[in-house]
């Protein structure tokens, strides 16, 4: 019985992880489109450079913290940071 329960839980986790992955990919695509739209609207070279550099800093922070939540929501739960 325990083995069946563990297999069932494992399947549900896999399904949830797969769904989360799909949701992430969809959100990532939307974010990339928004970024490109914003970038294309910046005509001043210095402002464009600052915009691109801020994106690099944000990505580095995401990778360092394992999540972009602390950057997006600095008031978020400290446990998540």
C-alpha cells in the first residue's frame, strides 16, 4: 500500500513539475517579448546601455539567489531570499 502511495505521489509531483515548467516557459517568453519591446523603444545610446546593464545585474542576482523573487519583491519573506 505504501509503495502505491509513493508511486502515486511521485507521479503527481512529476505532473506538477511538468506543469510548472510549462508555466515558467510561457512566462519567460512573455518577459522576453516585453524586454525586447522596451529595448526597441530606447533610442538614446546611454539609456539603452543602462537598461541592458540593469538586466544583466537582475539576471546575475536571480542566478545568485536561485530565484528572482527577492529582486522583484524586496519585501518578500526573507526565507525565500
